[in-house]
């Protein structure tokens, strides 16, 4: 069973989707220490470049090198409960500024989380930033 919920309905989010929402809110501050409280000690985070991290501080450093600042505009949370774990997708867009101060918005993202025993054990991240960077360089993506 898959539920699609908008962030405006956050009071109706499933417990696992709320974990993801709270993690993402902490990540966007950015507060990697608080974000880590939503993750298992052996979490595996695979980021857009394929790099793997074991703590949100790794993705915070990655984002600090790529953007002046970046935030998420939540679209929906899709929840697929399983026997021992739940998969939660967060889908929406990124907005912020590139390092040179040029603003951007509408950069689509999909984050996939696996939740077990109330903790994020796996996170996979995809977005269009690389394509947008290519276009800024005059390369048709």
C-alpha cells in the first residue's frame, strides 16, 4: 500500500514519513548533529555523485561546496510499508543560490529512505543539479 501525502497534511503523516520530514527539516538548517538523531548508527547515505556517507555531516559538506545555500520545497511523501521496514520517498524541488550568488528554483529531487525500528538505515539522493550546472556552462544536458 502506498500513501501520498502533501507536507500541508503533516499532521497526518505516518510515523515513518514524519521521521523523514523531521530529518529533512534538520538537514536544511543545516544541523547535521540533530539530523543524525533520526538515523541508525550504521546508516548508508548515497548522494547524487554516488559517494557514500555514514553521517549527515558528509552531505552537509557536499552541499556547502556545491551551493551557497539550498533548501527543499516538499511536494509529497510516498510511503510503502513492508514487513520489517518501510520505504519513504520525498519528492519535490530544490531552491537556493549557486556559489556565485545566482538564485535557482524548480530543481527536481527524489530522496528515498529505508526506515527500520524508527531510524533511517538507508538514504539515496537524486536531483537535477548536475544537469543545471552543465547548462550554466553552456553544455546542453
